[in-house]
C-alpha cells in the first residue's frame, strides 16, 4: 500500500512539472484551446498512471486511487476541452480496470471532470492558473454527491442483505481518498502556477532590463582590482564604438578613448577605488570614439571587498548622456539667442506669476524695460506694483480682468494701453500674450511693444482725414443745396405763374386748370422732399408685411405704360419666398426708378429681368464686401438690363445725390440716392454689378420677417360720416400762413377752431378753457413747449385728449422728445385737405365717450 502511495505521489509531482511547462510557455498563452487540450492530455496520462498504481481494497477488490484530483482539475483548468479529454481517457481505461462494476467506473471518470467544468463556469479563473480556496470549497462539497448513484447501483448489485451498507462504506472510502487527492493535486498545481508566474515575471524583468540597456545607452562593466583588463558588455562596446566582441578590454584601450581633458580625473577615481579610499560614487567624462564622435558618459560604480576589507572587484553601470548634454547646449544657445532678440525688440519680453489675480509678480522682464518705463528689471522684481502704478488708471483693472479671463479660457490676449513713465511721459504699449498653468501656478507670458510713434501717426492721420471729410462734406452740401434750389425754383415758378394767371383770369374752366397745375407742382415738391429725406434715411415709412412676389406681379400691370414694346420683360419669382416688412409706397417707387433707369440704359430696346430669391448672409459674406448689414435671412429683389453698363469711374458715384449721366433735364439724380436711403432705413442693402457693353444688375436685400402677410390686419377705414358739429379743435402752429389755412379748412368742415402761435400759448388757452375735443399741433415751434411737450402737458390735465401731430420731416418727433402714443396720428407737411380731415375724423370717432 505504501509503495502505491509513493508511486502515486511521484506521478502527481511529475504531472505538476508538465503543467508548469504548459503554464510558462509563451506560445501557449495566445492559444488557449491548445493549452486546455494539453492540460487534458497530461492529466489524462496521470489518471492512467494513478490507476496502474491503485491499491485494491478487499474484500470486494475495489481499486483505491488518487484520480479524483486530476479529473476534477482537468475540468476546472482545462474547461470543457480539458475535462472531456481527461474524462474520455479515464473512461476508456476504466473499461479495462474498473472493479467489479465497470459501468460505475466509467460513470465516475466522466462525472468528476463535469463537476470541474461546472466550477469553471460558476467561478471563472480570475488569476489563471492559480486555483482559489473558494473553488476548492465548492469542489469538495460537490464531489460526494457523485457517489449517490454509485451507492444505489452497487447496493443493488451486491447479493447480500446488507448490500447498500457495504456500498456506502466503499463510497465513503472513495470519497475520503478523493478529498485527499483533490487537496494534494490542488497544492501541486498551485505550486506549479506560482513557479510559472515567478519564472514569467523574472523573464519579463530580464527582457525589460535588456531593452532598457539596449535603448537607454546603459552598459555594465566589471574589473578585478589589480588587473589590467576591464569587462565590457555589449552595450558598453556599442557606446565606445569598439569593433570587438563583449568581454575583456585592456585598460589602455579604454584610456585612449577618454577625452584628454577628462582622463586625469578618471584615473584618480580608479586609484582611489583600488585603495578603498572610495567605495562607491559617480563620475562624468567624455569619450572620443574611433569614428571621431564625441559622447558624454556618466558612470556609477561600487567596490566589493573580501573579509579583510581589501577591495577585490569594481562593478558599475554607465549611461550615455550625449542626447541630454546636446539638448542642454542647444537650450543654452537658444536662451542666448532669445536674450539677443529681446535686447533688440522695440519692446519688452515679460513673464509674470498671476496666481494671485490682483497682484501679478514679474518673474522675468527683459532689460529693455528701462527704455520703456524708465525702471530697471531689478526695480520691477523688488516692487511689482510699479507696473500697476505706471498703467493707465482707467484701464488697469479692466486689463487685469482681461488677463484673468485669458487664464480661465486659455485664449491669447492682445490689448493696447498707455502708461506714464518715471519721467512723466505718456507712452502707448501693445500687449500680445497668453497664459499657461505650471506646477499649480498661473503664468502669463507676453511681448510688450512700444507703439507710441504708431499711435501718434494714427492720430495725425485721423486729424487729416477729419479735415478732408469736412471739406468733402462742405462740397456735398453745396452740391445738394444747388440741386434742391434748382428743382424747387422750377416748382415755385410753376406755382407762382399759375397763381398770377389765376388772379387775372375769370374763366372757371381755365381757373380749375391753373389750380390743378399749382396743386400738382406742390405735390411734386412734397415728393422731392420725401426723396431727400429718404436719401438721408429720415423719411417717415409705414412698414407692412409684404410678399415681394405680389409687389412684382402688381408692378407688371403698370410696367407696360412705362416701357415700350421693344423692351422684353421677364420675371423669375421664387416659390416659397420669405415675407418682408417694408414701406409699400417706397418699395414701389424704388422698383419704378430701377425700371426707368434700365429702360434709359437700353435706349428703349433690350431685355429687362426681375428676379426674387431667398438668401442667407453670414459674417464672411459681409466682411468680404464690407457691407453694413447684420447676418441672417434676406429676400433679394434683382433688376437686370442688357444696356450699355456703367463705367468704373461712375460706378463709385451713382448713389450720390444729383449725380446723373443722363442729359440735362432727363433726370434729377435723386433716384438711386433715394433707393439707397430707403434700403438702409429698412435695414437692408443695395448692391450693383455692371459690365460695360453687357448690362447692369441692381440687387436689393430686404431682411426677412417671420410674420406672414396674411397675419397682418388691414387698417380700419376712416369714418368720414362722423358728425363734427360742435367739435372743438385747439391748433398750435407758429407759421401764420399755415395756421390761417388750417383754420379755414377746419371751419369750413364744421369744426370750432381756436388757433395759437406756440405751444406755450396753447397750454395757457387750454388751462383757461379745457373744453376741447382734440389738439392739432406742429412739432417744432418757438418757445419752451414743442409739440410733443405740449401733448404731455395737456394729457396731464386730460389723459384722454386725442392729438394729431404735424411735422416737416419724420425725425422731428424723436429729436424734440417723444410724447406720441401708438394711437396718435402724425401728418407730414404739406398736408392735403382730404388727409387732414380724414385724420381728424378718425380721432374724433375713436375718442372715448
């Protein structure tokens, strides 16, 4: 029995050695299935070996062996593959040597690996092939349950009364032997795994050390005290550029490679180590290789001694520091060049610690600071507040906040500021820099340039541009005044001539013609002022939401009267056009102007194209054309002709007032100026593209609106049937002729009118008698109270008082104080009688009560 146990233990140990070989193999680590299969084969052979050395227990001749451990761990470590291989090998062997009941032997040899496979999936190996204690507890607990079938089958097969008791005793013996086998196999496999892990770790460390020596320039040397040779490894041979194999190298050969300036120091260290004056240390020296390459070496060494303390051997390692030393030299050279650049810059290089945001401390400032601030760099280091004190007080805190923001965001900073030097001189500086984080500190690095001369040149240039602008403005005003005077004198001549003829003519029919002619001339004068105000962007507009396509379609109805049949009109209108918000009357006038200009440019013969489109305009588009527009959605209206085009000299002047290339009497030169003013006032822009001999295209860009035309309510119609009997009107108008005209019109319409010459007079009249139904006032008048001020004063006395304002141009209400309410009506002079009466009738109709 003891021989069988010894032989079984020997087999287990041999199997452990084979498993160690499997565990440590680098090739098998990447081929897991082959690894599991080999484990199954090794443990399967172990099962046969243990079966051969089994002890046959009397009286039933049941073989007792240590197969349980190899079988169960074949399933756990080898998984389904290893467990199946070991189980099949054991089952086949069981058919030849499995005791009195062969089927039970086959069953046991297949069931035990199955338990190991179950443990493999329930407790996956986290540190394979090490087997944890929790798995052993499971395997030992599950193992006995396999023998319930054995007891049942064997008990029934034993032909005695106590067959089941005998089977139970035999099973108990098998379980006990199995537990011992499992524990022994566990320990052997764990030792094999531990040895494999250590061996792998040692191999990995050796590999890393070899790689480190190979790629870090490190080598090992060894010399016995008193000998004239020194041992160099491969790395040392490569560092020194020797054409020999690793091994012993004569000290004289080594000494010849050491730089002559460093050789005495090296020889001194060797002598001190041999005499035990030094037992360890390091030394830096240079080596000149046979190929002439210079290397920088650092050697670390330690001395070994015998029992008497006498040095016997010197062992050490050396590093090739050539790359580091060369980098240091380049850094020094770079610093020297940087210092030279800093010395010649027209400014200062600055590095400051801004960890404390309100108290920056300069850590480096180039000596050129003396020429800029009047302080030396040493003075700035000693007193960092000098920078803050010299900075413009109105800008200092904002500048610090700007730097703090750059630290938080990582963005660069460019800032111009002024300083006061030690001598009291004002200088302008440009700051260009950024911020970094280093070792928990906030560091600002910058170049500060002295731009005082540049600023003075810019200021002088601005003065010269201002002088030129004023001269050009005076010239433009003269041109504008002359043009307006010319057109108005023509209109006044018509009015004056018709009135003089009216005074001498008693024929009613002729009188009506003369009156109509005078009225028409007056309305043309009103149109002329409207065009001028549109050019100045001060015309009163009534924006409404429009579909530009509808405006163009309606325009085609009257185009035929303005264009001859020889001009072909084509339209390209985009479906789904975005709505716009614009003054319809001004838009139609602009379109008419463009069409008439196109007609004249084509000499009454050619093609006219009107196009609409949706356009998205971004910052890049605006910057490239230097347009005064906001990015966003726009609707484009383009009018193109096939005329003679505009030459480059005239193209820059076409939007100037009274500029025209037409023959005298053929145009006023206000059309395009009016269009430009209207578009700018509407928030849009105008662009012109022209090529001589090919034609011209004008593009009008209107801001798109999100409101649909269908959503805009129509204005309520004026109620001209409202009775005005006994309605009292207070008038404030300083022009006597206008005031008398207003009184006559309103009294004939049935109003009771009280007229005053100023806002101050109107207030006194109202205080004396507040029984007025509405106020009709001019906006600009002499005295303290303008029209808007008068409205405010009267509404303090009567908050529901309706007011109708009259103004000579649209911006008067904003210039002199806005006292208007949304429901108030503002009329532009000259006012036709029908418009005046309609306005008064409207406010009378909506007056509360």
